[in-house]
């Protein structure tokens, strides 16, 4: 592990790059490098707790930008396409981006998956990246790719752990596990710096609608719940999620907005 003393970006110094082996069939079945996820099970289970996160994403993004029938939305690093399927069933034009095994499984389920990102430049109003950026060995490059896919005024909404509350004891933070796949760790200001370098304007909207269910999913996942049920429904989540967020500060991360660049006379220019 290393950390930049200027921007406080923390990272694994020699991360694995054998992505085909890291993100293989076993990974998506909860038998690989991260045993805490089982995307195949989530896709097969209509009662999965992941639906709380999916609902929260729609609520959060709709509070940040207008969603309508012409809105184009890309879920970047979409796993097996659970959110894509969930959102499309609710009339939202969401497609996913993945590679390798995950992309193949999405096609098996007849879910739309974007392969060639170069052909989709500046074509999306919304890009989401849910628990993705911590997997990137070069996160600024990954953010540049996401930014290039957004239209002017488009929104990047991402989630990732907040390293700031763990600044003094970073190596004890459980978000570092599994170290093979989690390799980049951000504080809110650090992520803002990265977004600016990627050509995005960071904004800090805070605890917008939707975070109650986003945090709810994180709590239930950490407690090893897999399905929605009576016990967890008894929790007063509007209050409990606020308390958890006060401690872990997930909602303090910025969103990124793609702004139209202006020339000296105020005319639009293309990025160099």
C-alpha cells in the first residue's frame, strides 16, 4: 500500500492485472477473489437485497438530473446486468458495459451490453459506476473513459468506499479486502481531484434521495443478509441509514458533471 501525501489517494502499488482470471465465472458465482459477492444468485433471486441498491440508484440520479423517455443511461462495470434489467423493467433506457464472462452472460439473458466504447462517445446523459472505481489500477484513465461517454451536462454518479474516516488506520479498513480486486481508495476531495483531471466538474450534492436504500443495501450486505425479509424491514431505515452514513460518509463523495468547454469568446470548443 502507498498513499499520496498531497491528494491522499491510497492504492495498491503492484496490483494484479490478470483480469480474465480475476473476474472469471467463479468470481461472479461468489467462489473467486471476492467471496462477498454472488452476482449469479442475485440475478436468479427476485427477493435479493440488491434491489434496494438498484432502487436507490434510480432515486438518486433522478434527483440530480431529469429522467425522461429520451434519457440514455450507461451502467459502467455493470456486473451481470442486474441493474440494467431492473431499470429497463421500469421504463428507463439503461444499457450496460462489461467485458469477458460478464458480457457473455448478459447476452445469454438478452440484456443490452455495450462493447465498443469508442463508438459511443458523448452519447449518454447518465453514467453510473457502482463500486467500480476501487477496482481500477489507473482510476483517472477510467474516469476519462466515463467522461468521454457523457453528453454536455451529463452526470456521472458513482459509489465507492470513503477512506476519509479511516485515514489514520487505513490498513485496518475492511474495505481493503479483498486486496486483489480493491486497489484504489478515495477520500471525497481526492475523488474530486481525479474527476477534474478526467475532464469532469465535481459537485457535492450530499445525502440525496436514494441514499437511504443505497446505504440499507450496504448494511445488509455487511451483515451477510442475502434476501429481503421481515426482520430487516422492522429497522427504521430512514434513521438508521443516516446514522450509518454519518459514520462512513458514503454520501460525501462527489458526482461528476460534463460541462461544455468554452473558448476565449465563449464559443464551445472540443477537449484536447
